[in-house]
């Protein structure tokens, strides 16, 4: 790890053992790097302290730190020893099955990501400056070294920005793509400006959906910052549990986690509620970055036509435009988002696999998969609802 530079790489078993200011100086240093709420020490700490991301839930913290000669953190990565592949949104169950059938042990593996969060963000974190790329490379080298020393099957970095993904490919990581649906501001100014950009039939359909969503005396409410109360969290947690129980059996986040997030990062949170007859009937939780609104969770206790689209997609666009945010990442999956102005956008992950034969097999698969993902994105983009075909900046 560069003895001449007196760099030391080590691991931390908990965010509580890492100096928050030093971590955040790498994770969200400002300048040309947009603020990402999920990478903050406070957010990651809340996941662990609330019992959501722990060894008991299959997310054993194993964060990587690169320190300089003065013991200052110069680079880091949020990393976990995973005993399963749940809560990742980049699916490697087939890889695990193949490796286990061949007599190998796929788990534990090393996962470099934000738990339960399919949102784009840097994974190799380093202080700004002329040596930032060098520090990021040192973090990547430490992850490789750790994977080898612990005799792990693999190391996975998921939902990377394109530049880090490209660089990791150059230094030997396998490259994978997938897609989500993101909304991007094209200098619309306001929601009416966005509507104007849509083809006539699509615009009429969208207006009709918005009207139908609130026709049963439903009102919409935004809550953020210090205005968020425990009553708000109680209502939202009911929605979260309903959706989680129906979709994947056991929701990932504890009730305590939401309260902790409300305490430590209130200004990063946007709750969008639908209210009827004096009570909340649906809600969505979003996280606010410096240039992106990240849609995370949704749930309801009453079902009304198009209410999901209104609360999760249209209101998110309205909020983004009101804050001057350039982008809305609406979470994983959902081709239905296309008709609502969210276009296909590629997502990126990088993978280190030490075993040569296993690596070769995965690499062949990924080469074919990338071609299929690109072709599917092209097909979907041709059906975008805009007057003229737009090309996504990440596509």
C-alpha cells in the first residue's frame, strides 16, 4: 500500500469508531463533488445504531480506511461482509448458486455500497486535491487485498458513478450495467414547462392522472427539516411496513432508524404525504442531495387510482424544480415510470473475483448482459413521452 508514502490501510467494524468529520471530508468534500446524503457518516451510522445494518441482519460493517502518516483518513469506503445477497438491488444469486454448486463458498462476500439503497453515489471516497485519484486507487487496492486475505469469493461495488466504474474497469474489475428510470430537468422552470415538453397525448394523460389522484378530497403535503415529528414517522412507518411486508416479507429498516435519521439528517429528508378526512393515507420518503432527489420508500393504507404516481413521481418532480435540483432518481425497476417522464438511465457496478475460472465465466456473462441492457434502454428510450427523443446523459 505504498510504504514510501507512509499510507496505512485498515478496517473499522463500526461507523461509531470512525471520526465523523474525517469520514465526511472524504464522502462529501464539496467542490465539484455533489453532496450525497447516503454517504454521510450520520446516515450510515443511523443504519448501524438502529439495528438495521448489522452482523445480525447479514450486513457486518467492515469499512475500509486509508490513513496518511498523521493518522488522518485520506480515503475510505463503506463496506460490509455479507452473508446473503438481500437488500442490494444488483442481483448475483445466479453467481452464488453456480459457485456453490462447483463446491465453492460464495458467502461471506465483500459488499461496497449503501445498505438497502439503489442510488448512485461514489464508493471510493477520498479527500479532494491533486492526489484524489491516487487515494481512491489505494482504497480499491485495500479492498482487493482484504478480499484475498479473508479468502472471500468476491468484492462488489454497486451503483457507482460512471467515471469510477470506467476507471475500475481499467484496473481490472469486471464491469456490469443495469438500468433505472430517472427524471432530468431540461431547463423546464416549473411543472408546466415540463408538461410543455411532452407529446400532446402524453401530456393529456398525465394531467388526467394527476386530477384523478386527488379527486376524493385528497390533499398533498410536503414535510422536511425540523417540521418532521414522531407522528409523521409513525404514519410513514405504517406505510413502509405495509409495502415491505407485501413485497419482500421483512422490511429492512427498523422504526428506530427513521427516528434517528429525523434527528441527525432532517434537512436531507423529504416526506410527501397524501391526506384524506384529516389523516394520512399514503406517503413517500425521499432523500435530498445537492443536485438530485432520491426517491426511496412508498406505502399507503388506502388505494386510489394514480395516487402512487402522484406522490412518488409527479410531486418529486415538483419538489426538484422548486429546489433547483437537476435529477430525480426514482429507485429500482418500474418501466411504468417511462410514461411519467422518467427515462432509462444506466446504472453501474464493478466486481472483483479472485478465482480465474469463476472470473472468466462471469466476465463472459457480463459482456452479453451489457449488450442486452444497452439494447433494452435504446428500445425504451424510443418510447419516451417527449415531443422529441432525448438521450440520457448516462446512456
